[in-house]
């Protein structure tokens, strides 16, 4: 089992703790970057979706840009 597999397994086992940590980080970011609450909330929500318990699908990978011609 590779590192990423172990990390995913831990995230799935402790999803509630991960979500709590993301919420706490979001609140700290709101204090530091006042006026960007909506963007911070969107980011936290997206991360919580990505780390949801039972997720077995990998996050979509971005395609590299085509080489210049």
C-alpha cells in the first residue's frame, strides 16, 4: 500500500476530525483575510466534499496544457 492509499484510508477513517480541522482553518483564514468570507467558505466546502467518508474516487486531474507550436 502506497503513501497516498494510506493517507486516503486515514482521511476516510477520521473524516469528522478532518472536517473539524478544515472548519477551524477556515475560521482562522476569515480572521486573517477579512472580506473574503464567501471565497473561504467555498474553499472549505470543496475540501470537505473531497475528503468525505466513503469517497473512493480520486480527485479529477488537470490536463497539462498542450505544448507550444
